[in-house]
C-alpha cells in the first residue's frame, strides 16, 4: 500500500486507494512505527473503516494501531448522528476497556521496604486470570443496578465515595443503558467477574513518579517526584465480550434489511436510529457501566490492600478513569460547522482539552500521564493513543 507522506508523523491513505472509500484515512506514526504497522492488516482495516455509511471527516489510526476485529485497534471514526451507522467492531469485544489511575499519600522510600508484602496482598485481594470469579456475590437485581447505574452502585455498597465519580469519565455512567438489552448469557458470564482484572494485557501496577515535565499540572494533581501511584487497566470482562458477540451477529443480519454494504463482515453495522442500532447502543452503555464499576471495585480492594500494609491513614484518590473502547455521541467541527456525531474509539483514548490521558507502557517501560490539548480536537476528534504500541502482533510475540 502506498501512503502519502504529509509530514514526519502523518500519513494519508487517499480515498482513491480503492473503490468504496468515502473519505481519506490518516495514520499518525513515525517511520519506525510505520514499519511495524505494515506487518499486519491494520492499514487495510483502516482503509475499510473509511467505507462506513455516514462517516464524516477522516478515518483515523493512532500510533499504536494494530490488527483487530473489523476496525484496527487504535482506530477512530465519527459517523453522522442522523444518517450514520454504529458498528460493534468499532468498539471491540472488551467494551470500555479503560485505565484508572489512583494517587497516594505514599512515597517510593516508604513503599520499597514492604513492596513484596504489598504485592502478595494485592494478589490476594484482587483476583486475576482467565475466567474465574471474584469475592463479590451479587444478585441478578444487583447486576441490573450495576448495568444501569455504574459505580454509584458500588459507592452505595460502601466501596468508594462520591469523589471517585467526580474524577471518572461520564461519572462512570452512560445514560440510556438498558440492562434488558444485555443477553442472559452475557449476564451469566459477567456476574461472577465483577471486581476482577482478567488476563491478557490487563494489569494492576504499582508505579512511582519518575520525572515531571510540567510542575503546574503535577501540582494540580498532587503528584511529586517519587510519589506512589496505582494504575488499573481492565474492562467489562466476559459480559462485554458476549454483548459484542451477540450484536455482531444481529447487526450482520440487519445489514441485509437496510441494504448496507461493507467490505468486511467484521464491520457489521446498523443505522444509529434503527431498533437494532439503538438496542446495541443501550447494551454497550450497560457494558460500559459494568466496566467502570469493575474498576471501582478493584480500586476499593486495592485501597484495602495498601491500608493493611501501610495503615488506615493511607489516602488513594482517583486521579482519573477513562475508557478506550467505546462509542459516544459528541459535537465536533466537521468541515467548517459543528455536527453531532457518534465517535467510535477502539483502542483510543478521548483526549479533550485539559482532560487527563494515560498511556501505559509495556512491562519495564514508563507509563505517561498527559493532558489533552486543543489541537487534538482539530486533528483527531479529541483522541489519543491508548498504550505504548507494539513491535509485533500478540501471536507473533508468543
């Protein structure tokens, strides 16, 4: 595939690349990253996204783009609210996989001597691994409340405080979530997993502030050199995976009814305001609320682990919690006018001006805490990459 070089960090797949593209696709990467990106089918997937009915602006690919299901991971696309479609592949199987950062009152010097004890306590208190179940035993009614209310349910059950919601995207709850749009199978999978990390690239990591580039911002978030923080990366577990599985099949059937055509069945979609599209969005919102509650419950357990080791006075406020697999209605300037659009972000973090953005590193490398800037609204629909990126596919790295 020939790419048009815009500058050292932007590359264009023009809409003339192949028939059916409704817009250009912009890739954000340097030449070294681009060499790795070309090893899989992610660029071809990014070009396919530009064929979605109702897409506005360019299809976008963040620097950590790699091959995914339908959309590449690291893909961003906005579709017109009135005439566009919603695609479960544009959100992914782990709905509202996201990152929560907790600050702390502790320093590296205080934690280092007891680090082994802390790690063992965290392993005991925060379940991880494929499948499995957590310590929470909730009823079917509780699960419906989680899907509808998000982490407020956890706070009502003494797992956190209102301040946690103040520092969570959407206050941890997307309005319009419908527990009854979530299948019985999805609920069955998710119910025992609330408060669990899962497996794969999900993690809980004890970190410390190594370097500060902006003293004013660091002070605003009460961060100082050698301050201990905790990064939590996980999502909606088996519940979200099943919701995506269910609705990819349903929307694949719906495309025939609405005479929609896409180059890859993994891009199955339906008009936003169709019954099928609305039902998916309600189930997606419920799954997102589950994921925010999951991170809330994990944060509560982790706080307890820290207090057992370092005392009840240990304070661990939420700095921010942000999703990176989600579709949200937002207002953006498209062309020269404001337009209401549904923005699909799959493996991409919302980066509105002044909003915290987290880029977790790979094991052994640094993570970054950044703030969104005004330029992101013009360039990337207010989006940024969601992780360090990869030099090989998941299978290739095994």
